[in-house]
C-alpha cells in the first residue's frame, strides 16, 4: 500500500492537486454545450461559479451541483441512481452491456443537469468498477462518444482523500480522532483521522494519519456469498473474509490507542441502518446526515435485518428492492470494522466523495477568500 505511512499531514495535497489538474482537464467545450474549464480558464464566471461533482461508483451514479456560499456551499441540484455498474465484474472481469446501458442513461441525465445549471467547472470520477474491469477504457470511450462526458478513473489513494475531505466537517470537535470508513460497491476505504485544526477559509481540512483501500464492497461480497437468503453462517463467513483485511490494517497501523475516538461512516450501508433505526417511513437525508448512534443501537438494527426475510427488506422504505440483496453484505463489512475498532459512538454521514470534490475545487479556486489548500 503506497504512502500509507505518511505522517500527520496525510496524503500529499500538492501532488494530488497536480494529478487532478492534469487528469480532470476538459477541453474548451463539450459537444453537448457544457462549458469546459482548465486551470487557465478558472477566472471565467468567478462572480457566480457553479460546480459539479459526479461519482460513478460500482453500485451508484451520483451528482451534486453546488455554488459556494459563506464558508461552505449550497447544493442547487442533485441526482442519484443505483445502476450496478460493477455487477458481475468480480467474476467476468468485464462491465456488462446491460450495466453500460444503465450507465449511459444515468450519465445522460447528469449531463443535462450540468448543462441546464450552467456548470462552470466539474470533476467526473469513476472508481473500483472502472479500475478493475478489462474493458474500463472501452467503457469510458463510449461514454465520451455517446454522452460527451470524460470520466477520470481515480486511484484508491485519491478516493480515500476525497471521502475524508467530504466528511471532515462531521468529526466531533472534542474527539482526538476518528476512524472513517466508506463502504462502497467494489472497495471499502478505511481512514484514520486526527483532529482537524480550524480552517481559515472554508470547511476544515482532513488530517490523515493512515489509510487503506480494502478490495471488497457490498456488490463483490454479495456476489460471492449471496444476498437474498443470508443465514447466520453465511453472514459470519462474510465478516471473516473482511476481518482478515481489516486486521491487516490494524497490524500495520495500530488500533484505537488512547484518547476519545469515534467511528464516522459514509455509505448506503450506514445511512440505511440509520434510517431503519429512526423508523423512517421514507428516507430523509436531513435526519440521517450527521446523526449519532451508539454501539448497541447499531447492533440491534443489524440483528433486525438478519431476522428479516428478503421480502421484508424489500418492503422497508429505507432499503427497497435495489438494496435488499446488498444491505447485509454492507452490515458484515461494518461489523468487521466495529470489531477491529470497538468505539461506543458512530456518526452517520450522507456525504462523501462528491462533497470532497466540491471542497477541493472551491479551495483551488480560492472562492472562500483563501489562496487554495492550506499547507
């Protein structure tokens, strides 16, 4: 794992920024009318910049469109759709034609939203499915040709950094640190964060002490073990598979140590658990994002989910048919993390990579009055 031992300052923001500028650079104008901006064009529309962040994951396609306001930003449009881009990639090694068709349809909606909102700068990333698939480059070429969007396949280091950047505002300011986890469709990120110092401009910056990307996510785990009928034995086997990976991280970087530490989770798994815990009749982001759960509450929800049938999970408003076969795989990943890092409190984040991209772009452009990222 590269650069995991990098000390308190975390991952290298200068190198990461240079990679972003080189790989995320757009041409002058897309064939669909979305203005494209590189580093030399960032002064354009500075009076009312509009940013877009798109995350094409193994399971979901998500978009946020936002404008800076005060020391943060205001979301003016959003899109989220489960497309299962990585379905079958773990066995076939390829993104299927059906998954590509679903991605094309979802990305076309994102393109239109960006165009209609007058986006002046965007970053469009793809993660594990495109990293792992043999036809990832072919898929990206098709998206560029048919949709007019150029996807940037980010590495795992960048993915961990973006998740940390997006979630840092939810760290308890009285905590000595947090263990952040992002349970994805094809990979899961673990990041140990120290307390962030106050930021002069914009949201606080993450202070990364150690990180790892585990090559397992809800889609890959459910495909290996099954997601419809999950017995206690199957669930235990899923935990054991993930625990071997998490234990390797602990062996290299240490466990909780001393101090006041809490868990901070971002993913459909933890937001679903929070929604079930809150007995929501329909999912409400404002009630889920930033909510706290104690360890016993998390355990009780997972026990409920294990006792439910597949049909019961489908019927729950916070799970539904699209997540019913994946949610227990996510719970198994969470349980492996909880066993390695036994914290009494978990904070739930309905935010992550997209917010991280928005914060990074706005910092680079100095929209909050600073001169880019702090050293």
